[in-house]
C-alpha cells in the first residue's frame, strides 16, 4: 500500500513514473490523483457515425478504413487524414502536424475517437481527436471502455490521456488514505464525501452526479486548506504586540483637515474611521484599502500617516516606481503645505517633514533624507525599494503603507516592517479592482476596506474602441480629436506597449506581452513603440504641438523633469509607456489614446484611463486596436469600453484569465494549487470554507486535533505552492 506522499515509481514503476514527471511534473501519488480529468466523454452512448451533428462533442467507435498523409497547401507541414467507418456511416479524422500518426493508425484497427464534429467540404470530420486504439492484447478493454464515463485528462503528445488513466487506475488500487484533512464535523455539516471516495469517483465515475459530488468535495479541500493558512496568519498577527496610535487633539491631522480645499466623501470618512479604530488597537493593523481609480485613497492614507505622526511615530510609503514615489512625495507635500515644512521659514507651528528616498538621488539629497528618517525629523518617508536597504533607519516606524501591493513580494513588505522595534501597522493600497472571492483568498490575511465613491466634481470618462483594422479612417479622426482637445487648452497621453521597436521592452517600462488569444497576424504585427511613434506624430498628425516622450529607460531626473513640465502644462502630448499607469495626477489631462490596446489586460486598461478626467473636464479614452471583430481581444476591449465599474471589470478580467495568473502563480514560476476551485463560480464554497476555517483555528490554533490537516497545510506552505497568497 502507498500513501499520498509516496513516490510514483513505487506505485507505477520507473518507466511510467519518469514519463509522468517529465511530461506533467508529477512526482508523488497525491500529485497524480490531483491531476483531475479536464472533462468526461460518454461511454456506452457512442453515437452512430451517420447520426453525427455539427458542433456536438462525441465519442465514436469505428474501424480505420484508409490513412493518407497530405502536404498542407498554405503553410509548412503535413496532415494525416484517416477515414473510419462503423459499418453504416463514414467519418474523417484530420490530424495537423502529427505525421507520426500514420505509423500508429493502421487499416483494420478499431478504436475510440473523441472530439468536436466539424464539417469540411460537406463531409463530417473530427480535428485532432483524442484516440484510443483497441488492440487485440488489451484483454477486456472493450467492455471497460464502453461502460460509464471516459475521463479525459490534461495531457501531452508523448503522454496521452489514456496512459494517464491507466496510471491513475493502478494508483487507486494501491493507495492508502487513512486520514482525511477535512474534519468529520465539517464534512457532515456540508454533506461532503470522504477523501478516498471523492478521489475514486472523480477518476472512475459512472454518472455525472458522481462527478459533481466528487468535485465539490475536492474543491472544498482546496478552499479549506487555503483558508486555514490565512486564518492562522490572521491569528498570528493578532497575537503580536503593537504600539497603539490614537488621534491627538490639536495635532497635524486636525490642522490638515481644517485646511483641506475640498470635502471628504462619506466613503473616505467611513474608511478613515475603520483605519483609526485599527490603529488604536494593541496589535498590528493589517488592512487592504482598495478603491476605484481617483477615489481618493492617497488622502485616506495620508490622514492615517498624520495620526501616527501625531502619536510620536513615523510612516513609510513604499511605491513600486520612482515616477510614482516622486509623484506621491510631491502630492503629499502640496496637500500639507506649511504642515510639511517643519524647521523652515514659513512652516506651520505644528509641522513635520516629508523625505523622499530613491535609488537615483544625489548623494547630498540622500544623506539629508536618511538623516531626517533616522532622527525622526521626517514624520513621513516616501520611497521605492531603496527604503528596504539595510542602512535606512527610522526613529519610530509606526505605519507602513504599501501602494500597488501586487507589484511587491511579501519579503519586501516584511523587510520594511522589520525596521520597526515593534511590529508596525500595515496599510496595503491597490487601485486594481478585486472581486470579493479574490480578496478572500489572495488578500485573505487582511481586513478589507473599499472606496467606491468618486470625489464631488470629478468628470466622467468616455471610452471608445478605435478599430483601425476594419475602419482605418477612425485613427485619423482620433488624432484630429487630440488636436481639438489641445486647442481647447487640454493635455493628452498617448500610451504604447513598447519603448522601441527592435527590443523586448517588457522589463523596461513597457506593456504586457501579447495575449494568448492573439492570432498569427497579430503576433507578427510590430507593436507601437514610443521612440518610433513620437517622431511620426510630431511630423504628421500632431505637428506643431508640444510633444515629449516618457519611458523606463530614461534617467530618473529626466523622467521627473518631463512629468513636472507636463504637470505645469508646458507639454501638450506625452507619448509614454505604462510608467504613467498609476499615481500620475494631472487634472488638465483629458484624453488618453492607448495604442495596440489589445496587448493590455482589462485591469491595466482601467488603470490607464484613470489618468484622465481627474479634473472638472470630461475624460476621453481611445482604445486603438487592429484586432478583428468577434475575437476575444476585441470582446475584452468592448467590455472595458462598456463600463467604468471596476468590480464588474475585475470579474471580466478573471473570466478571461487563467486562475493562476490572477493568483500570481505564473509570476512565481509555479503552478497554481487551485485545480478545480474557480474564484467566481465557487464563491459559496470559498465563503463557507473561510467561516469553517476561522472557527476551527479560533478553537485550535495549532491544529493539535487535526493531524491530517497539519500535513496538508505544511505541504501547501513548505513547497511554496502558497506563493500566490503572497502576491509573489
């Protein structure tokens, strides 16, 4: 007998184990049993060939009548055409770029063939169907294959689904599952199968109802173990000591509120109250502040920082880029005015200082800011990763604010927290909309606050898709619209996916890679590049306008100079990469043209367009694309253009992306541990699992009465399969 942690070679032999490890990365019995079928084909309901209907997914049994290898006309490679018959009807099987099939499919052989029925030149066919030949030495295979359901696994060309199914059957016969990670009382309350039965039924079901029950139990495994890990983190955080930070009468916060030139929204006041309550507790705050682009998160965070400064502490704001750090420092200093000029002529009687630390500062400026941070003279310290360096010290770090959390790993957050003598309070901010279920998993160790209300007077943003592929004249009109806006005294952003056309610029401030759903023409079409487009615009449709470039290869001083001149209104059009994606706040900018918009994700487009319409004038976002109509890329852009609701867009984003991408598994180079659980579809399971996990950890923080659950939690954490929880 073998346990779930046993090596596969001990259960299935060296040859099969090597194939499973090389092809699918599976090394243990448990990993194989959690390599679940992607879908199930019907056994015993094999459709007669003369009754096949287009677009149906079918499994047929037939005999091979003819095999031909034919060169393809319009591209390199060959296709294998196989004619099969069941004695009454005929069907064509077409395999593209799989010439080896001709050596394995022989006239006279019988087999099971599964796929979607298509029609080509009036004849029904299956394209690249799943194939299982029924050889004479497969004793009893015919009857086995023709009863119940056929599991179809995620497979490779060298390791087809049928071989995986055989390995699973072998393992199920020998696996020993003594303990269940789901406590019996949880299984009973939610009518869940025992683990052994669920694993058997998910791989060897007779009915669809059995599949459903098995999958529901296995989804619970994924959700529950994740939520136990998060509940333990919340409990550990609550057990840590922290210095309570309470509001002081007559301090900076009160003076700041009195001089604000605008009225806080009700949402800003409510969220501030939640944060102030957390700061007053004797254990660290761990709160996520998410809000729509332009909803005023910075003001809320600044009020929390001022409260901490009033209590004798310091606050550090960690930003992902120098452009954003500089923007934050300028914005905070401008909002505070004399309150940020302690010790300076014109400074207020009650005041502090704002220090900026970035990697490219001059030595003199860096020394002065380091001294202000270490001495406590600077109550607010803003910076990039430079804040994390060993020689950066604080007098009394009481609050850490992390902006755009998804761009930082947990190690970086902890490195900043470690600079405090006692654990500081932590406020995480993001303008990336997050569906509730993602917040419960990805950010499940944080309490959540949401800002949805836009400040009074904020203008609406209209978003329009500019389809240059089928309506090229629309681009001319777009540039004409840009000129009209500049002539009215406004300013414009033009965003490109790349810096230059001859280099892969993803790591240099460019856009995201081409989406997986791009067609071959789109993959070959060169993306718009800042250094190429800017001179074309300056000499062509935008001639005579004051135009500048901004991208990640420029020196920090040069970038800051361009942004300051754009902010003062000395630049009409800024042609940039996504360095302007977050934090850039120029109220006079009213138009954004995003070139090759199909190369950006939903949430990124939402972030980008949030840079316009930040003043009293309406905003316009033009999504320029050559993507053809009725393609996933165009549907994505149409979805962005149809709504400004960030939560609705977050759902659209999650629907169109793999779960692992959202959870950060792709960024960490590891597979997501979510095999069956889907964050949108399975919200009821995630919610129930969170409630059960919280209650269990409250009653038994060390899981002393749940040894199998301890093993599952350890496996999740120790193998770093929980990296997505840390937003690695």
